[in-house]
C-alpha cells in the first residue's frame, strides 16, 4: 500500500491513492484499463454471454426459422442490456475513486460507520492526486462513457430495426 504524508490520519485502506491501486489491480475493474483489442474482446465476450442467456426469451418472442432478423435483434437487445450493467459498475467504481482523489477533503471512518471524520489533504498531495486523475483515471472514465454511449446506440438501432421489420 502507498501512504500519504506522515500526518495523514486516514486508515491505509481508505486512503484514495491506495483505493486507486486496489481498484486498478482488482480482477473486474482492471478490465477498463486493458489494451483496446483486449477491452473490445472482453466486451464482446460479455455481450455474447448475455445474448446466449437471453436467446430462449428471444426464441419465445421470435422464431429464428421464420424471423431470423427479428430474433437477432431481440437477442442483441438482451445482450446489450446485459452489457450495460457491468459497464455501469465499472463506471461507478472508477468514478468513486476519481471523486476521492480529486477531493481536497477526505471522509473516513476510524473504526466503524458511527465515527466518521474528515481530513483535508495537504496541497502537495492534492496536486499529485489530481495529476493522477487527469492522466490515469479520466481516460478510463471517458472510455467507459463512450462504451456506454455505443451500447445505447446499438440498442436504439436494434429497436429501430425491430420496429421496421415488425
């Protein structure tokens, strides 16, 4: 764990820099920092998994033998809705760490929920944290936001095609 200045009363596991390190090394959250092709492959696998899970519902709505394109659109909608959930979770986790690093004051709990305190970061620590946000976290959040917009676009396209074919 990385430690802030010596006068920092915040427990090590609640220090924003340590939260960032923990997040970027966590199995699920590190996906957002993968290389472009690995990231897209992961999204595709998650989408495919949800589309397969949703296929029985799609079959009950549209028979693939009679209405292949409608079936594909319905399965795509299921896969896309399923993909939105992990992307929102990634966005939430990265957004939380961004907010903690960007903030001049840190709320922390000494031993439990009932004894919360606030600590103000020294200017040097705040400047370092904000550089980290600008160069490491904002690009990840921008990527996740673009992904979310792309998924919404695919959903709208699928609904549009389904509406035209129906």
